[in-house]
């Protein structure tokens, strides 16, 4: 595809020799080693530019903070459910600009539920028993627009005009897909109770970038498993929370629909013992999301492959295995809820990279119905991402609150219900690191110091 590739490889070997000399001369101090890594990065970038590759991903601005305001509602009649939502996301970026994303979504499908109630009475003591099971299969559609503006005031003025009005967007996107959710719960009076829920979703989308004319085709996969158990002598918790509930985890630090969302290790477990009430509770939460994207130029030629994962974690040991070698670079002293984001990219203007990624390109651009994963990354492709790709890793502090209401009953013998929720989520950048085409991880000082 480009004759410069072979020559570029030879040039890179020579440049590595120069870098090795710098490392020997300066690695005696941490500062010297950091300088050597940055020199290596810039030399590798120069070789990439000679080969006309996709070389500037590690210079794209970071999201320093983000504020998301999400509203949703639904109506259920018999077993049929329809609903919709609206979200506005405002991001402050390291280059001083602000990105405003406006998303309108809808859903519809089947929502089934059944419950059982009973009891046991022995020697004057009664124990109430209950159970519930639910299943939902829903179709989803959404459309979104993103604008990049110069100041906070511009962002606030734009938000005030949404969702109906706004200038021509810098990016637009549309999504469609489906989800399935199964859940069950049991209770034994005040003695014990528990529940389990599993869910999965496949979302297919297209994003268009006005400035370049490029198009990003992506597949978003979500998987969820949650379980909870509570037992003891006191009164079971769960109700009486004033209409508050924990909201669904959302991707941190990004309004880019093709780069949002996911994690390959967002697993959490919790335990609590209340000695005064003689109660104990256990919880387990495993949420996995991955987004696979192909960026194509105006002529439809593949430019880059992206694989983005986002998840929440409590300690460094909870980070996915791919980030464990740089856990020290991602360490932050923040307490409370935290999230990570890892974006891997592969330059598809390189013929060798394109050949290794061919199978994934077909899965993304021509998806087929499946009952497992929509996109499967081979070991050969993952090795290529590690050797020839670039990566961006971030950690964020997260704050989220949800107000919700759900009402259900029977009217003229027909079951019906309505519900809604309002979620506000704020994220703040803690750490930012980057791995360039030279394979070296360095801190993004331009992001953290901004």
C-alpha cells in the first residue's frame, strides 16, 4: 500500500539506537528516564508521519470533567412497554474547549412479571413468604449531536437552546439495538431476602464527523450480573429510601458514543454487618461493556480500529489485566467511587494491521444476529494491538445521584404502570497516561496539569 513502510522500519531501528543512547545517559534519574521516553515517543511519531499513518491520537484533548443530566420515563400496559429519554452531557477538555452532546432515545418491547405470596404459621408464629420474577426484551433507538464550543458561557447558552434548537453539529450519530433482562427475588419475612438479575445488550451505531467527513461504525456490547442477599433478625432493608436509588453505571469522561462505554473487569463485591440489628448483607455486581469501532475516510477506506472499555473499580487490583503493568501510573489518592477508561487503537492505513483486523472489520460493518458476543477479538489481533497499536488510559472520580418513581396497578382488570428517573452524574479526571507507537507509557501532563 505504501513503499515507505519498509524504509520507515529501517529508519526506526536507527532512531531506537539513538534513544537507547539517551536512556543510558539519562536513566540514572527518574527525570532522565522520563525525558528518554518522551524523545522515543516523538521519534516514533516522526517515523509514523513519514509513512503517512494515523499518528496523532495521543495528542487529542482529554476530558477533564463532565456533567451529565439524564431523564427517562416509560409506560407499561399489560406486557407491552414503551419509553424514552433525553440526556445532555457537557465536557470540559484539556485544550480549553467544551463539548456539548444532546441525546434523544426511545425503547419498546415486552416486559413480563409475576409474583407469588404465601406464608407459614407454626405454634402462633407466622412467616410471610414471597417471590417475584421479571423478564424484558426491548428494542432501542437513539440519535445524538455533539458541538465543540470555545467557552463555558458558549456551552451554557447552547444547553439552554436544547433539545429542539442548535447550530449545525460537529458530530452526529444514530444507534439501534436490543436488550434482554431477567431477574428474580425471594423473601422470607424479616429473616432473609435476596435477588439476582442478568442482562445483555447489543447496540449498533454510526457516527459522522463534519470536519473530516469521516464515519465511525461501531458495535457496543453490554453484559450485567448482579446478586444480593440479606439475612438476620431485624427488619429487612430495601424500602424507605425516599425515592432514591442507585443509577445504572454510565461511561466516564466521554460524550463520544463510539468511545464511551465499557469495561472488561467492572466487578464489585460488598459485605456489611449490622451488629445492633443482627443483620448481614452480601452483594455482587459485574458489569461488562465494550465498544468496537472502525473509522473510515470520505472514500470509505478504513483509517483506524478502536476498542474502548470503561468500568468502575475500588482499588488498583480491580483494574483489568491489561492495565495492571501501569497501575502505578494510574494511582490516585481520591476516595469514593472511581472509574477507568482504556481506549486501544490500531492504524489501519498499515497493510499488515489491516490484514490482521480483517475479521473484526467484517463483524463490525456486517453484524449478524448472535447469542454470544457480537465481536470477537482474536489473539493475533490483540497481540498486534499490543505491539503496533496505541492506547489511552484514564481514571476518574465519579459522583452520581438518581431520583426515581415507579407506580403500578390494575385498571378495569388490565395491569398498567408508569415510571421515570432523573440521574445526574459528575466525573473528574484523576490520572491520564498514553502509550505511543514506540510502546512506551508516559503520563499525559498536558491533561493532568490543565
